[in-house]
C-alpha cells in the first residue's frame, strides 16, 4: 500500500520535473514546478514531516512560485492577452469547474466537528521540530531573520530605478 | 513501509533532472526553477535520512534550506529583472560579459 502510493507520487514528481525541463513555455514550466513541489510535500507527509509539508506548500508553492510567475509575466510579454479571446470556451468552463471545486470543500466544512478541540495528541513531528528550532538551532533560526532582512534590502536596492 | 533508499533514488533522479534543466535551457527564469528543483531534491534526501535516524535534525536543516531558497529567489529575480532592464533581452547566451 505504502509502496504503491510512493510509486505514484514519485512518478508525478519525476514527470512534472521532466515537464519543467522540456516544456518551451516558461509559464508551463512554472506550473509543472508547482505540481512537483506539491508531490514533494506529499512525500514529506509520508515521512512524518507534517510541518515541512505545510511549509513547502506555503513558502514554495505559494510565495516563491508567485514571485516566479510575476517575473515571467513582467519579462516575457505574451500575445495571449491582446485581441479577441481565442479560448472563449475555456472561460465559460471556469465557473462550473470552480463550483465543482467548491462542492467538496463545502462537504468537508459541513462534516467538520463542532465544539471544543480534542486534547492534544502525543508528541509528533511538528512538536519535535519546534523543540529543535527553539533549542539546538536557536542561533541559526535567529540568523535566518537577518538573512531575510538582508535579502529584502538587497532586492529594494537592485530594483530601484537610477535617478537622472 | 517504503525503504529510505527509494526516497534517495527519487532525490537523485530529481537532482539529475534539475542539472539537465540548468544545462539545456537558455531562459534564466527556467534555469532558476531548475535550481529550485535541485534544492528540493536535496531536501528530500535530508528528510529521508532524518527519518531513518529517528531525529528531527534533518527536518530542521530543510527548514533553513527553505529560508535560504526564499532569499535566493527574491535576490535572483531582482537581478534578472535588472539585467532585463539593461539589455532588453532574456537569454543567458547574451550574458557572456563576465566569462573568462
């Protein structure tokens, strides 16, 4: 059972990686990378790394890929958005697809348990990594904030327009 | 339970694909994405080894790799945008100024 799941997820990961490398369109490549990052997040779950799986989705598939797509849109202006809409049928399909996505979400929300949360479970992957980050790895953890601040300042400096 | 060696094999395959991407593509953005792919492959290996050792150290290191990757992407994309402003073209074949 676990082996079958692994083979499926690994196949998705490898296939999307190949798509990233061999698709000519940069946007397709970026979307393949999102699929790849999602598959790797599922692999983290199978290894008991729940925190990393969520961080992978939030940081990589969320923040970093949005940056990538933004850069692609700025740097590689496509002709798709000008003139008459050649893919009108796709736009019409968007609403039913969105509705189909909403239905399972609604079912899950309806099935969610009401009332107070159950007592905390036994220590799991999240608790162990939290303990490590705030004890053994406290100094690197704090240095990370300096690194991110430095990156932010650097980006502002690089993207500033020269005056005059 | 799936043995850790499978994860390591997958990690190696993903890393190799990332290397191929860096080599064959000419768009710096796609090269950058291939680098992200390689970072992810290394992360898979870290988590697999940590799982095998039964310690959270591998996961902690992956956390730091993610932070470094976020900083790297922000600065790298800013550099690419700055180059594009200067050159108005986007191909690494044109960027041979600093090549020895």
